[in-house]
C-alpha cells in the first residue's frame, strides 16, 4: 500500500513525492533534477517535498554529493537498483524525467502506466509520449524555473494531478501495449512488402 511503502522509504504520508527512474548518469539529467527539487523545496510550505530516484550508475556518488551540497540529502533519496519499482511508483504523486535524450523512454512509459503525471523537457526524444496539459507537463529543456513551475502547478492542484495521471495511464495502455506495438510493426512490414 501507499502508506506502507512510504513508511519503508522514510517518506511522510503527507509529502509531495516526485519519482525518478533512470541510470545514474549526468546524461539522464539528475544534476538538473536536484536543482529543481532544491528550488521547489525552497518555495513550498504546505506539504513537504521529497524526491526518490531508482537506479544505479557511475555518477551516483556525485549526485549524492550535490544533494548534500544543496542541503536536500534528506529529501532527495537515492534508492539504487530496485526490484520493486512498480510499488514505489504507486506511492508517488508525480514523475520527473529530465533526460537530455532518449530513443523511446521506457521510464516515461512506466510512469504513465503507473498513473502518474509526467514532467519532461521539450526534447522530442524525451517528450514524444506526453501530451502537454493532457498526460503531463512539458517544460523548455534546461530551464530550471520552468520545471519548478510545472512541478509546483501539480503540487498545488490535486485534481490536475489525478486527471493527467489517469489520462497518461489510459494513453500508455492504448498506444504503447505489446499488442499495439505488434499491430503497428505488422502494419509497417506489410506497407513495405
């Protein structure tokens, strides 16, 4: 359950929880995410803000050090590689994926399938599955203020979070299922015969 998982993670029940899932590398934008979360924590007072990152990688030490430097090490939790990501996503409020590039982001699809509104940069390789204001929010890549503003909007508006999350889940299941992928692939193959 949401409450049990948050207790296990050390996240308060009333916290606004931002989830991230990626390899721990600078290319995935975790340095940017730490800046964004630090700014969001500084401007929000109603509920505490926490972020959790699932994944390992060569730069995780640098990210932990940056979170400590920004004085948010107790609020930006690096969980490492996990087998229970689905359960962790179920206890989150929103997802942030600040990657500097992707092919087709499986993390974004996982967030969508979990019913989370997703906040992503406007890089076409990262935001292709998200419709701005419908299944998530898109900000100009590299713009900390805009990313903070997007997360703040979702922080302040629970009904928007719920609406975008439900739409994201429906879109993911409809457009990115194995069945739909196989159908689209079959159509492509037939078109080129």
